[in-house]
C-alpha cells in the first residue's frame, strides 16, 4: 500500500503505521468474547415486552390477569404503573420526549406496551402472549408530507398548545439571498428530488442489558450495549432524580463488555433499558432484557429517511455557482436523533462537499409520523451520508446536463490543495485535503479512460454498463466542545495512562469500541509516543467506575478526539520521564534527547535510560521533591473536526434480460490522514463499503399505509452477504490533519458515506437518455406491498410474512426503470425491492 507514512518504530514495538494484528481477535475468534447474553447473575429474572400491532391506536385496556397465571411470570408492568413514578416518558438525546410505556396511545407498530417479568425467558415470552390489550385504531400518518397538511391528525398533543402540529423544528444554514441570486443568474440550473430511505442498523448483537439494583448497597450495576456509557450513566442519574428515586451517579456502574457492533444504533437510550432498571429497582433482583432480531428491526432507532429537494446553478462550462437544498426529515413519533444540540439536522450542512463555490443555502424541517422514533446516524457522522449523496448526485446530474465527463467536472470544481484550511459557505473549516490526487489515483487504478471506451463500445452493442464516481468529504471527530454537546454534555474525550513499575501499561479511555479494534490502535499510539511495545499495553474501555469520563464512540470521533487525548497523555508521561532520566543520568533535562523509547545525553548516545528503566525508577528511585509514579490523564477538546475524504469509482454491469446488477469493480481511495494501523483501516473500509452497498441496492425499511413495517425480518430486510459483495480494491493517499497531535483523521464511517452515490452514479447512460434532468415526482407513498392486517389485538406485532430472498436479482430494476428506455422483466410487479430505489438511484425523469 502506498502511503506517505512509514513506521518510525520497529515491528516489535508496533507504533503507528504497523499492521499489528488485533489484540482483541484471539478471544473473538475463539468464541470467548463477552456479550450481554454471557452476563448471567445469580437470581436473575427476564424481561420481555408486549408490543403494539397497530401503528396508531388508543389503548382501551390492558388485562394482565391471564399473563400472571403463566408459571414463572412474576409481574406485568404497564405505563400506568410507571406513571406513578413519573417514568412513563423519558427525554431523548435530541431533547424531545419519548414514551417508556404508553398510558393511553400507541404511536407506531411494535411500540412497547407492557413489560413482563418472569423467572426465565420462555416464561416471559409466554406471559407476553397472554397479556390482553384492547386497542381502538386511530388514523395513521405514514407520509411526512401528509403529516404537514392541515387537518392531519396531530400526533404529539403532549407538546403544548402552541405546538399542535406535526412539524418538529426548522433549521437552516447558509445565505438564502445569495443562493437564490446565484441560481437566478445561473446559465445552467438543475433540480432533483432525492429520497434517502429509512434504513436500520442490524448489528450481530441486538440491544440488551442486565440491570442489577442492590437495595442493600443502594447500588445499580448496569451491563449494557451502549456506545456512550458515561453519558447514559448521567442520563439515568438525572431521570432517577426527576422521579425521586435514590439512584445517584456515584452508585451507578455501567459495564459494556464486548459490544457486537454498534454502528450508531447503540447510542440512544431505549425503553427496554429503562424498563429493566425500573423492574430491578422494584423487585430488587437482576433483570435481563435483550431484543430478538425482529424487535431490533421494528422498534430501534432508524437512520436516514430524508426527502431532499436540491437545486444547483452553474456556468455552461460547468463551474458550480450555487446550491439550494430543502429537506423534510421524517423522525417517526419522536425526535430521538443522537444529534448535537445545536444541529437538529446533524452536520447536513456540510452539503457543499468537496467543491469550491460561494453560495449555498440548506433548510431542513423535522416531522412526526407514526413510525419508530429516532434519526440516528447509521455509520454516518450526523447526517453527512445524506449530504454527500445529495451533492454527489447533483454534480453527476450537472455533468450529464452539460455533457461533460463527471470526473472532469469534479476536477474543475474541487477545492484545491492550497486552499486549505478552507471555509465552506455554510461555515465549516475543512482542515486539509487533496481531492484531485485522490480522484486521479482512483482513475488510474481502475483505468477510467479504458472503461469509458469499453462503455461506449458496449453502448453501441446495446449492452448496459455503468461507471459511477463519488468524491466525498467526511466530517468527523465531534467536538469542539464550544459547538458540540449532547444534552448539554460537552463533546471532549479522555485517556488516562498508568505505567506500572515493571514497564507494563494500562490505559483507559472515555470512548467505547464496538468492534473497531481500539485495544490495538490506542496501544499503538502509546507505543509510538513512549516506545513501550504494543504487547505491554492494555487498553480498557466501557467501565464507568474506572474509565475517565468521555462521550463515547460514534461519528468516527474516537481517533480524532480520544486518540488525540491518548497522544497528549503519553506526551505528559514523556515529559515526566525526561525529568526522571535527567535524575538517573545526572544530566540536565535540556541535554537529553528522545529516540526510540529512550532518553540519551545529546552527543553521548551510549549514555541513555530506556523507558522501562525510567518507569521502574518512577517508583523506586525518583528524585526528592518529585511525586512518585508515572501516570497522566488528558481530557482533549479538539480545536476542529477532521475532514477525511476519498474518491470511489464503481463499475456495474446490468443484465438486460434479468435486470441483475453486478458491481464488477469498486475502487476506493481513502485519505484519513496519518494511519495508525493500515490493516484495521482497510477492515473499516471493507465493512463500510459493504454497508454503503447495502442501502444503494438492498436495505430499506418501508411501511404500508397502515404503518405496518414491511421489512421487519431478515427475509425482507436485505442485508448484503458475501455473495452480493464485490472484491473491494483499496488505495490510500495521506494528507495529515494539521491540528491533530498525530495527524490522524477518523475513518470508521467514510466508506459508508462515500459508497452509495458511486453506485447510484453508475447508472448506465444509453445514448437516448441524454438530455434534460428535472425534478422527478416526489415519492409520496411509502407503500410498496399490500397491507398486512395486524395480528389479533393482543401480544406482539405480527411478524411479517416472508417476501423471500428471491429478490436477490430484483434490486437491479431501479437502474433499468430509471433510464426510462427499456424495461426489465422483473420490474413489472407492484412491489419489488427494486422499486424502492427511487431513493438513492438516479432520477427517472430523463427522456
Ligand atoms: N484508525 C486508524 N488510523 C486512522 C483512523 C482510524 O488506524 N487514521 C483506526 C482507529 O484507531 C480505530 C478504527 O480505525 O481502531 C476506527 O477509528 P475511528 O475512525 O476513529 O472511528 P471510531 O473508533 O470512533 O469508531 C466509530 C465508527 C462508527 S461511528 C461506526 S458507526 C462504526 C465504525 O466505526 N461502527 C462499527 N466501524 C465499526 N466497525 C465495527 N467492527 N463495528 C462497529 O459497530
Ligand atoms: Cu454515525 S453511526 Mo456511528 O456514529 O456510531
């Protein structure tokens, strides 16, 4: 792999730039990882949840009597029970309110209605089936545009008299007058409606917890799948205080264990967690709750669901002059997004992407519908995926409109390397970048010119082949704390390092790995800074009793923030080590120099002390007046975010007979600044690309007009497997972040953010399709299949009937249909996964 960064340490030390094997993997591949299902405490009870089959209904009554007769069932908790403790509603991370359990109205299909506590999981499930709930169905609002119409049922009457509407908030950014003027004056003006569908994180481990309230010690142990354990601990303490419960923050200990994937879905606080804590508090025994797969797909926080209308102006020659974007954000019945307080639409206003132009205006309106609450980022730094998709589609549409090659158009409009730091018209300061180099590298690697020739020849023969480009800019690493907080908690992060006398190291961080390899990469940062071999460094996260306070892992912030804290803490240790070495060598600290894990006297390289010798001296031979020990902690508040970027090129072949789309090649050139572990970064990109392929061709949660979730199982929610996944071809460029202590930028989400538009832009362009782009009819109906009747008004929501995985070849149809030039055989049925892809797929309005 070509990087400009060569390791400075030996492979034995394993500092930055070494592909050190992941320290966590031996336990994972031997099945010795520890997940919530592995936590079983003496006397533990089980909690299972009664869920609504209706998307909107009044609860007339809940009859628990039959359930309580089920052997093993101990209690049934309802919203009315919680109301007594003021625990039936809870705050969301976005500052809205969400029900823990409803007292009178259910707001989406699969919403929690009651909790059953039993001695084992099977008894709990039997109890759930025996709870009788009498519902009175209410009109359902599925479409966010209809939700805004006057006369639409007001879904959240609880919000106060001045807010009797389904409109949640309006947010805007940029200069509207300037953008309007630029568009009015533009020689070329294009418009497009883009729907980024609702998708859902489907981690291997679903969400769950074991809550263990000890009434004697007045102590809560909470084993939980959380990406942000400290923040959740604080939220629990605040909610408990509001309810008058004696659960204080110093008596709450969260432990995460190994988390089987997070991807943004384990940032929110779900009712199940609160119910388990409440049940344990009431009963005084440990209570376990863990979702099954369908509950996970039907009730946890979703991502995306953005209806975007974008307009772009440019000169006839292709210089972009302005951009205007209006978006409707469907948040379900509650805004439970994990967005920083100042950014209700996340970082969506990074929408000017990799391009240099002056005039942009973005506005977003949040809307309530009868769907699960949320708006988490699914491997996406607070809505950057939506932004990148919009700008990358618009640039391609512009290229097509003016008849310019999309690569050439990008090169023409890129922010140039010498323009960094670059301030965008919506106010972000990009730290560093070299966009032309990344695109050139990708074009060379894939033989872009050769492919365009091949495409032209194939077009002559009537064959369909597409080449799609995406040159994205990511925005990761929240803080800085002056702008970024969640529920008022500022977004800094932390690392504490302790060097033991024998030269072994324990470091603890405020972030939380869910599979990203932190035990390895943060050890590598310490190895780089201090010279201890990676094998001598233990990294711990996720125990709130021991780790320093931090805001957790999401938005690829661990390396940009906690990674910086790690480097700074290590440097504090090195500063003290210098004083210790000076004492041991009887030299002045200023006369010492640091190389390869030792301090030596300048000019006398054989007079030195290794870091291990210094560590021993810190406890055995430190000078008078100096504190013993070798420890440091750093709470790092980044001066800016980091802006990783990349250029992706996809080549797709479409079988005209079957409509099957094959991603033949996919080249991904990424730049995340200095790289800590090239192998781990490649792994992150492999996973991220697959998660980018997923929404482009396979994954989507849809609802029928009754609010039935049509993709609530893996039979309908098409997670790509190895079969659908092409062999990714990776390359890197290295443009260090100028403000990060080790020059690194985050990378965990880049590929998911950058990949979908590359695949969408790979739409083949038959000669006949050249011409006008205009706004396509907005997709107003989310119904794709006949409504499934809700199951009997008791117990769980209906499990969706299987649509079969026969759709493996159907997703291709969107490309066929979008061209409007020919029809694939599979595109005729009224519903197919294919037709979902009005979203990420290109507009079908060209004629
Ligand atoms: N890294 C590196 N060099 C860099 C940047 C990163 O070696 N220049 C390494 C890091 O040190 C870390 C990994 O790559 O081991 C990812 O780092 P970073 O980009 O800082 O992202 P985070 O650790 O904060 O992880 C969060 C990110 C997000 S937000 C999602 S969503 C996602 C992702 O990571 N969820 C994941 N990747 C995931 N990977 C797994 N296996 N499981 C998840 O749930
Ligand atoms: Cu963006 S999904 Mo990740 O931030 O946990």
